[in-house]
C-alpha cells in the first residue's frame, strides 16, 4: 500500500475550512446521506441545500417516500434538474422498504443492488453513513488526484482503472481516517482545486502537487462546459414538467401545447418525458405525473 503523503495537510485544512452541511453532521441518518448524494450529482451545493431540507422534512424515512406515488417525488424535485433522479430515489426507497425492512443497508454490495445507485454513490453512502473504508471517486477527487499525483490539469473524461487503483492505494488504512480523507479531498476539490480557476495559493499540498511543480502545464483541452439551456429540448421538458407539477391532477393537452410554440420540438420533448417515465399519458388524452390520482372536474 502506498503511504498517502497528503493526509495530514488535507485533514488539517479540512478541519479549518469544511462547510457546515447538514448531511455531514453526526446526527444525519443514512437515508439523509443517501438523498444528499443523489441530489449532489451534477448539481451544486447551493441549489441542493434547500431542496434536501424540504425533501427530508417531508419524507424523513424511505418508507415515507415509498408510501407516495412516484409523481410526488417528481413534483417535489421541482427545478433541481435531471428529474429522473427523483424517480430513482422513489424506486430506491421502495426497494429499501421491500428488501431491507425500511432501513438503508450498510453493505456496499446491497447498496449497489438498489435502483439508481452506482459505484460512487454506494461507496459514499457506505463510507459516510456507516464509517466503512472505501475509495471515494467523484469529479472533485479525480481532479485533485490528477493534479497532485499525475501532474495533469484534468482527469480523463471517463474514469479509468488506474484512477481507481490510485485512489485505493492512497486510502488511509484506518476506517475513520479513510472516511475523513474521503470527504476532505472532495471538499478540497470543490473549494480550492476547482476546474476552471484553481486557488493554488490556498492549497495545503501546493508543495507536493506534481502539476504545480511542473509549472501547471495546460491540458489538451479545457474542462467540459455545460451545454446551453435556452432553446434546447431540456428547456422544453422543464416547462412541460412545470405545468404538471403545478397541477393537482391530470392536464389536458392544450395546456401543455401552450408552453412552447414549435410543435415538433414540443412533441419530441413530451415523448421523451413519457419514455423516461416522468409523465403518464392517460386514456382520456390527458397527461399526469406518474402514479398521480385523477381528480374530478376539468383537467385544465
């Protein structure tokens, strides 16, 4: 096992600079930690925090969420983005109730078997919720290790076997220290070793960073930037979902047609929502969030 030369400095930095986030507090439940990990995928903390607080207040346990229709999860997700994550969380909660008596499992293998839980999330929940020793490799960690260890500005677009092996080799042997290391290096990547404007002068391992010592050579390409939102199918899907979220029941097609003038793009976006399971087309020609209970009266 490679001795981790960064642990003392990174842990000391984390003690001084860690953000006080509710899912990191000792009283956070495994379910609250799991919800945070799903919400934080491709979404910044500032947007996740109010959504997470509302979610765990309404559904403090997996059983609370599983008892409601999946469409309620989509409604509660609001504008957090990538709404299939809401369906994944509902399916995950249902599986936890059915397979694990409503308790989030501690085993990484059992976590991996849950809907919507991948390699990173299973390791993060097993580590942060249950104190287990697992290598945590999110985008921030991959960037820190790429710069500090391999001397390149950005990690490969797709995670490699070499990255996993490096992360595992640097993992401190004591589980409690490994857990602390995992969250600390993530925070370092989020606050200091950022993608576009790294604050190297604030970095606790600047004297050990291979990329800095090499003169910060430029990567072959810049970090991948998010695609434009205006005018895209994503924007159309968002507007269609907004109408359905704001309605207590099914919505008539004309109400959906009003959200976007271009019919071909609008129908393509609606078809995609149906295909993704985010919208149910009903027999009477109306549309609703999945599992929504029809209400009497004019559907809108």
